[in-house]
């Protein structure tokens, strides 16, 4: 989930900073990127995604494909039916990318997509036995990699996580307000 937080934060940061950067350039100033939170988030996220893709490629997956699979599984423990929009809202990536990842997961036999019994216009996602097995295989590798990758945070890891969760909640509020305008 940290990757989702970081990616969402970066996207929001660049939308807001585009205007500020233009003003700075016009005024003759330009900040050092290594002093900017958005740049740092972006760099960390890019390195994390690169590392995860290396690891999950051994399981014939991509990072985004895995996150889509895990989010679907997690949501299925919280609600009767999981639809693509639920996954979009949970992992906060573009719905077309989620659609593409669902297709890949379905083609790989990791999940199925079928019409909802409640509403035939809506497709429900379910994890297959193969998807379940894949999660069981990959998750320990991911958790170990996360420990190693973010190990430099040491005792601060819990606080950093809490701050990122808080930031994500505020971003959700900001994005919901922006969508109303």
C-alpha cells in the first residue's frame, strides 16, 4: 500500500507544483530537486517499483498485476462482491490500467470476471485457486523485500507509515473536493 500512497502523492505533487515551477522559472529561480519532497517520493517509488518488478518477474507477473490481485483478494474479505471500481478506488490507479491488469490476471488464470447476480451490468472479480496460490508464493518475497528496502527507516518506520496514511487521507479529501469543482 505504501507504493500506492507514494504514487498518489507524487501525482498530486506534480499537478500542484507545475504552476509553482512556472512562476519560479519566470522569476529566475529553480529549486534543487533533492530538496523537494515530491522528487524524493518519486525517486523512492521508482526504485521500489524497479525492485518489485525484478522480484515478481520470477513469478511471471508485474508489480501492478500483483497489486491488483492482492487488492482484489483483500477486498473480497471485506465485501460480498468486488468490482473493478472497488479495486480502482483501493489502489488509486487509472481504471484503464486496472482493466488491463484484470485481463492479464484472468488470462493467467489468477482471477475470474463474471456478471454480478445483483446487477448484470456489473462484472464481479474473484480470485481463483491459482491466484490464491500465487499470492501465497509471492507475498513472503514481497514482505521480505519491503523490510529490506525500507529497513533504513529503522525505528522511524512506524511513524513514517502513520504520516503517509495521514497524507493519503488528506489527498483523498483534496481529490474529492477537486472532482466536485
